[in-house]
């Protein structure tokens, strides 16, 4: 009996995967191809409103913005234009096939200020103290290890840098999204950030939370 309990205990992962459900469709190449098609849907601007999103980020020419969980690089042209030729966009993902698609997109759009980073589930692996604004769009609810990701994002921010989460209200995608907006804010604050502002990005669908580090 004791042996059976020990076997079960050792079979459990050392860290629970917070987003196991949201990440189900990402496990296979076929699943990711399906996600990629939705992320690059030509009608996505109507529901994602990327110009309004970038305006709310308050980016300035010369800044460095990180697109954490860049997917197929949908936001890259908007972010690239906002920081201009003197600025930088760090495009990061944990899936090489998404990152390859983001590279192809940036190249087709002739973006010259984008650098690409292959991160891990716990670390975006961005240069320390290098980022003015870290954007996490439709990705926070995919973090399996939010505490470790937040610590490493914090490490990548410049002093005074901001973390911006844009995500779905749980009520709009209850089976997919892990936490309500206010619980996301609490979780991030309990990991050393301070909530500066919150607003609806797309009413009843997506919110934006902006944090700095005290
Ligand atoms: C729904 S997609 C959103 C992609 C992109 N932000 C967009 O809105 O077009 C979620 C992305 O998060 C990535 N992802 C999941 N966990 C991650 C992690 N810990 N760090 C970075 N990216 C992650 C996935 O590979 C995927 O590209």
C-alpha cells in the first residue's frame, strides 16, 4: 500500500501546470497549425483592435517593447511602427513553429527593428534590464508557471518598466481562461508588481491591466 502511494507521489509533476486545459490544443503541430490560422485570421483586426491596443500602451519612439507569447507575430507591425527605427521589438515564444511564422511575417512586412527569442515555459530569456514595456496578449492564461514567468519578466524590465496584460474575461471563455480579471491582478501583485491601471480593451471580451514594480 505504502509503495503504491509513493509511486503516485513520484509520478506527480513537481509543479502543477496551471494552464493545462488552455494548452491542450498546443501539444501537437496540427493543433498549433489550427491556432495559427485563427491568430492570423484576416478579419482579426475587427475583434482585436490592434491600433487601439498599441495606443493604450503609450509607447514612445526609441523604446524596447517585448511581445511575450508572440504567436505568429500578429502584433509585430503595430509594435514596430510605434517604437520606430530607433526602438526595438523583442518577439518571444516557447514554440519554434510559431516563432518561425513570426519571423516570416516580420520579413514579409519588412520590419527591421524586431529580434526573436525562444523562451521556455518558465522564462522568456530576455536580456536583463532591457525592456520598457512587456506586452502579454492573450497569453497570460497559457502560462503554466505564472510565478516563475513573472519573476523572469520582472528581471527583464528596465527600472520604471511596465508589464501589460491583455486577456479575455473568464466569463467570455469560461472553459479556457483560468482566472477572473481581478484574480489575475491579485496573482500578479502577489508576485511583486503593482497595478497602475485597468480598463476594458474590448467591452465584455478583453481587459487590459498595467503594472509596474515598486
Ligand atoms: C493564444 S496565443 C496568442 C499569441 C499572440 N500573443 C497573439 O495574440 O496573436 C498564446 C501564445 O502563448 C504562447 N505561450 C504559452 N505559454 C507561454 C510561455 N510560458 N511563455 C511564452 N509564450 C507562451 C503560445 O506558444 C502561443 O503562441
